C-alpha cells in the first residue's frame, strides 16, 4: 500500500492528467455558471416584458426582438360559425333545406399584427345564397353574409358572388391584415367589411343576426349597399370626457356602374378589380352620448366615380350615405334587456341614358326616353332600411331567460322606372332560444308585402324559416 501511494505521488504522468483536467473543468464550470445566470436574467426579463405592451417592430431593438421566442411570435387560430335552415312556403306545403359553414382563419405573428381570412361554404336546394339563404320566389335574402366577395362554384354563377343553380358554392368573404397601434388607431388593409353602417361589421354573421335572414338590400341576392370594400381603413375610439366617438375612414376601389342590360344603372360591389383610376372615399362616425355606451348613433357615407374609364360613363358619380342606431340595455321595470338596431341607406348615381328596348320603356316619362338611339334615363336613387327591436326576459326562470323575441320591419325602394325595380316591404316576427352565447335555435315568420296592383288587393307572401346556428 505504501509503495502504491509512493508511486502515485511520484508519477509525472498522473500529475499531468490532474493538471490538464483542472484546466479543462474550470472553464466549463464558469460557462455553466454564466449560462445559469443568463437564463435567470432572461426569465425575469421575459416576465417583465410580457406584462407590458409590446413595442412595434420598427421601434424595438434587435436585442428585445431576439428575446421573444418563436412560439410567442407566431400564433394561429381557427374559428368560425355554421348554420342549417329549414324554409317553408306560404302554405307550409313545401320545404327546402340549406346549410353553410363560415370558417375564419387568424394568424398573429405579433401581438399587434394579424391576418384574417373569412370564407363561406354553402349548400341548399336551389336557393340563391346570402348569409344563410335567399329565395328567389319571395325575394328573401337571409343572414346577409355572402356578399361582395370572390367565389368559385360547381355550376354557372347567377350573380357576382356565390349563387348557383344547384345551390352549392365557395366564397372568399374577406381577407385582410390588421395592425393595432392603440385603442385610438387600427390600420386594416385588403378585403375588409365596409364601414357602411352597423350591419356589415356587426350583424352579418349568423350568430350575430337574431333572425335567420338579412334585411332587404343587405343580403347577397339583393345587395344594394357596399358590404365589403377592397382598400385600406383607419379606425379607432376617441374618448371625450365621459363619452366616446367611434370612427372609421376608408379608401377603396368603390362600386362600379353596370352600363348595359336589364341591370343598367345598378351599382355592383364586387370591386376586386377597379374599373377606373378613381378611388372611393368614405367612412363612419359613431357617437356614444351615454356614459355607459348603451346608445350609439352613426353617420356614414361613401363617394366615388363609378363609370368605366374611356367610356361615355366615365364621369358618372355615386353618393351613398345613411344613418344607423344601436341601443342595448337592461330595463328594470320590464325585467329584461331591450335591443334596438336600425339602419337607413340612400344610394344615388348621376342621371344618365342607358340602352334599352323601347318596348320596355313605355311607362317611362317621354322626356326621359330617346327613341332615336333607343336609350332612356331615370332618377337613379334607392333607399333601403330596417328597424329591429328585441326583448329578452333575463330576470325570468332558466328556460324563459334564454329566449328572445324579435320584430323587424325592412324596406327596399329602387328607382321606379328602372328595369330592375324590385321595391319590397316585409314584416318579420321571430323567437330565439340561446343555448350558448353563440349558439341558438331561431324561428321566424315573415310576410312579404308585394306592391298593390291597381284596382286589386295587396298580395301577401308568407315564409317560415327555422335555423340552428353555432358560432365557435
């Protein structure tokens, strides 16, 4: 044993190994200590940064950008809504079925920046599709979702968006990028819901609309107002003492004028490709005069040249404007919540001549008909509006408090001498049972009042619609 110890002590080979090992282990230990310290600082820094608002990419330093992990910078969300309808005729002797799925894809590479893609897949027995349905025989356009987008269908399309003879279609409703600076300013670019009243942005989805169909002039089959714009929008909220102002200002391609055929003089809102160099300028101002924000009154409008460049219609102007109102509050005396929504729209274009068969213009005033070149003109002004009031008995028992009762009056007035005049008036009464905040079963009974024929009684066309809707 003594010899062994003496051997180890005096061995130059073992002393070299010990010295080399010491020099190798000391730097490694130092690096490990520094790494642990760096991780601790990084964790504390990340906790501190996550509790505060992030800086925009252009204003942040390279060091702060590197501290953010890949999983924090890239987020993806899949959501949407779906519906199924049963539509019955005036005497309940026939029924049609419809279904639709509206997926929404959201990609968020940064806390302030995200991309939204909204599509609509629909199918139904030969009906013209709107948000949820549209019946050509009664002029009913339901839901107000499918309008103004780009579509692909399985058969020949009967309109600019998605309406097919076999009732199946796929449509891109909107796709845009959004950058959120702060509550006062958000920039949106691409295909965006139009800032034309409260309907396009707040009521077009099936679970947002308390009735199974869209108001007249706001669904795909009879779109009379812009529901989707292609351009840029700046929006936000401005507090003024106890009150607020919502604003949205936009620059877009704007509508285009249909210059020939039976729809000559009508505005088209499928504006992915502009027909001229002019851009539409518009927006909405919403005033919230009550401190609890239960009431909002909005003013909105849009103006643009709508004629095709290098044609006789290149100078035609269009002016669109309107007013909307929204009220939602719990009323103690009636032990329930009252929700009131309304929107009034005016659509005007310059009075110009359009080609038409003289036989079709016999009812047009003589001063507006030019027989020498088979043209005619008319006052190109349309109005469409709706007013909805609903009551939900929140203070009642469990089943009753989940029900809601709705009444809506809507009107579409088109130019009386236009070949596309389809003036309509409707009353709709409905009831909703809310299974969840975004899931409901709806029932509605609708009466379409056709124009009264001279010397005859007014004709009433009734329609019953039942809908089951789920929003994710």
